[in-house]
C-alpha cells in the first residue's frame, strides 16, 4: 500500500457585484475532498492557505490564524466526525471575498452539539483535552458557526 494520491484543489472564479458597488469583484471558491487520514492534514491546509494569501487577509493572519484553525477543524473532522474511517472523507469549501474568507469543513459523521463540550478554561476541566480545539479556533478566527447537525463548521476571518 503506497502513499495516498495527491490532493486536488478545485478553484472557481466568478465575477460578482458587490452590494452598493459599481464595479465587480472576483469571488473565488475553493473546494477540496480530503480522505480521513491525518497524514493529509498538513497538505490540505497548505493547499487552501496558499490560495488564501492573495485575498483580503494579511499574510500573517493566513499563515498563522487560518492555518492553525483549519488544521484543528480538519483534525477534529477526521478523528471525531469520521472516526478515522478511510472510507469517509471531509469536504473543505473556502469562499474568498473582498472583505472576508469563510472556510467550511464538513465530515460524514453524526455530528455533535458544541454546547455539550465543557469550557476548557474552567479549573475543573484544565486537564481535559475536550473542547480545547473549539476554544482555540474561536480565539484565532472572527466567527465560528456550526450547522444544525453539528458535522460542519464554518470559520470566518474578516479583513483587519
């Protein structure tokens, strides 16, 4: 059994009218399917982040905030959502807009309720690993939102 095939990032560019604007801006949508293999997290994060460097965010926010939050979300999706089942995959879709970047990470798992996780800053949970990833993501991006099922997270970073 050799190395997994390389990941393929799909890039779609579409001119869109900005609300109230007279011209058009280029909106870019990236999509990537990642097999549930933790060895692919770094490659997937590199592919997405590299294309986000030309967008609205500062390179520092992309290189650190976006990469770290995306790696955490992708790792959570593979481990907790898909239970590292190699027959399942995680979908990443990034929307690069003039004023923000939104990255959606969706697994094939049953989902969960984020409100069920303990607050990792409480003294009684400081030694527990549960909830630290979500806490970290929320600290690094401007907004974190989950779908109703709890198997998809949207990370939003806005222009500074």
